[in-house]
């Protein structure tokens, strides 16, 4: 009996000791591992979308975080298949309206990354889309502007305004000057500038002044080689009465590398010209001869840090060749025959990182539109075009639009104003 009692007491002692150990503090449970935000899908702009606006709004489904963390979004956009350029970050909503303007007729890709603020993230798939083409409205911004219908004025941009200078209205050569801050409301700055009436002249804005070069009033004896400039469009000063170059009309001028460049044209003997002249002040001129055929009524622009000469008319007829120069002296033939028809009296503008060729005359008045990113490959976009065919019109780029003004269609002179983007 005594042995049994001792055994029972020993067992109870062990049990008490074990219970005492079990009654100690319980260690904390481990923190649950942070989980990434849940999967989500892109909505708009849709994958393989076409004709997309240039300032689209992107949207996607919200991502639900399994831990209840607040989810923020980063948006990526680019022209590479896996876009790496972040255009928005830390968004609290599942949409983003793009403020910057995309380029026309380009392929883009976009994606979204959802972040929980604790180092975890989830990435959407990638959608691709193509932006819209050039958009020409069904009607002009002004069917009949305040200035008289005319052909061969010049139109340039300066002081945040459009400036229209001279031209021919079918009866009279003009030396009036008009300006507009919106292309709709036009103010006659002067009815008769100090320079003689003319058309088929050229103009540029250079060193904060308007410049006028050459042109013609009347027959061949009225062809000019004078140079005029103005800082307000009303008060004009003759810079050079006896320039060293031949009198001419149907030439072009551009500003390139801090110089004014005057190219080609038609002289008093109706001979085409291929001289290249440059000046920094309108007084002193340097000259060279280009390797392309002498011509007039060509188009000339500055694009990708080069001067470009496109088409025109030479002694053999109308041309559709394209030339460029990085210094104004050495010229390269980019293509002897572009995709558009040989023509003269057309215009080319640089817009949206492309050269845009518009209208002209190839035996008929034209209203077609072509663009090129390299001067070799020219594309005629499939777009609605209600602009009447014409030649001897003017174009310029102003307020992120291409503007087309006046000209002649058949035998009708025009004073309409179009704007397209």
C-alpha cells in the first residue's frame, strides 16, 4: 500500500510540473505574407484599336488586393511592343486621360501596373492600337474671309498670328497685309504697304520681322528682286534695292541654320533657275548652284535638319523628284520619282513629324494629300477631303493645325480658309 501511494504521488507531481510549463505565455502567430494585388484587365483603348483619337482616355478594371491594401496604378505607353515609358503614376482611379498629343497614323502600345505600396505589384497585359489619320473638316473655318479672293499671296506665322501678304485678285496685284489670331477674324493691317504690288513672291519670318522677296506685278518687266521687311506688318523698309541675284518669281524661301535661303524660280526671260542664295540680313548674299534641274513653282521645307526641294516645273515639264541638303550647298537626290504625280504650284508643310504635300497642278488642279517620314516613301491616306482642287494657294502650320488659304480653282479665285489636324 505504501508503495502504491508513493507511485501515485510521483505521478501527480509530474503532471503538476507539466501543467505549470504549459501555462506559460503563447508565442505570437507569424505575420501573414503580403500578397500582390489581384489580376485585372485593360478596357479602353481596346487591343488592335484603329482610328484612335490623339488624346485618348485609357481605362481598366480595378484590381482587388487580397490583403485589403490600397492599390495605385502606373500607366506605360510607347511604340515598342513592351512599353517602358511611364506616362502616369500613383493613380487612385482606373482611368487616365492623356494630355499630350500622340502622332498621327502611328502604332502604340500600353499597359498598367497595379501596386499595393508594400512592394507587391500586378501587371496587366499589353494592348496595341493605331492613331487616326489627318482629319479634314467638311467645311472651311471661313468660306469667305475678309480679304478679297486671290491667288499667290504669301502666308506666314509670327507674333502668334497668321499674316497674309499681297497676291493677285484677277484684276489687281495686291500689296495689302492682313493678320489673324484665329484664322476666322482677319484685320487689314495696311491696305497698301510701302513695297510695290505683287504676287508669286515669297515671305518668311526671321529675327522677329516679316520679310518679302521678289515676285511679279504685270508682265516679265514687273519681275522683282527687291527685299523688304517689317516688324509690325504695317511699316515696311526696303532692305536691299539691288540684290546680287536675278529678279524672279515662283521661287521659295526658308529659314535654316540662322539664315534665310532663297531657291530657284523663274527670271525675266522665263528661264528657270537653280541657284541657292543665303543671307543673314538681306543685304549680303552668298550663292551656289544646285545639282537639281533649274525650276520654279517647287515646294521647299526644312525637315529633319535638312532643306528639302520637292517637285516643281523645269524646262522638260513638271517634276516629282525630291532633293535634300544638310548645309544648303551639297544636295542629294532622295528619289527621282515620288509616288505623287509630277506637279507644280503645290505646297508641303512639316506637321506631326511628317512632310505633308497638298494639291498643286499636274495638268489639272489637285486636292490630294500625301505624307512622308523620309522623303522616299510617300503615302496617300484614305481620308475624306472636301477641299476644292486648287493651285497657287498658301499653307502654313499654326496652333497645331495645317492651314490652307486662297488660291485658284479652275478660273475661280478663292478666299476660303481651311484648318485640319
